[in-house]
C-alpha cells in the first residue's frame, strides 16, 4: 500500500493527530464560551472544520517530512490555527 512517501514515524502519528483534532473540536463545540451569540455569530464550529484540518493534512508531501515528525505536528497546529483560532475575536477566547 502506498503511504504517500511518509516514513513509519509519521504514519504512526496519523491516529494521534486525528484523536487530537477530535479533542480540540469537542472542547470548542461543547464549551459555552464558544457558543454563537449576537457578537460571536461566527462561532459555529462543526464537522466541516474538522474535515478541513484533516483534508489539508492529507495534502502534505511525505518526502518533505521524512524523519521530521515535529514538522507534521507543526503543520497540524498551523491548520488548527488557520481553521479555528483565526475566528476567535478576543483574547479570553484565544
């Protein structure tokens, strides 16, 4: 089976990345602080956000991350920031 050029270390991170994404998503979706209000109407976190993160992770080129699992983790953090963090409007929410 073709693993997209990723080494075993990076492949082993896949379930952990998915679980971490689920934890972050569940925390944001179930916390009253992140519920939509009149001022925070764009705080609507749904499975599209989750899918966007995973989908963009799948676009990674394995050759660039050989022997660099920290690079994959940094990419995941970047995607989380891009999808979720950029929507947050005030410092307490961030």
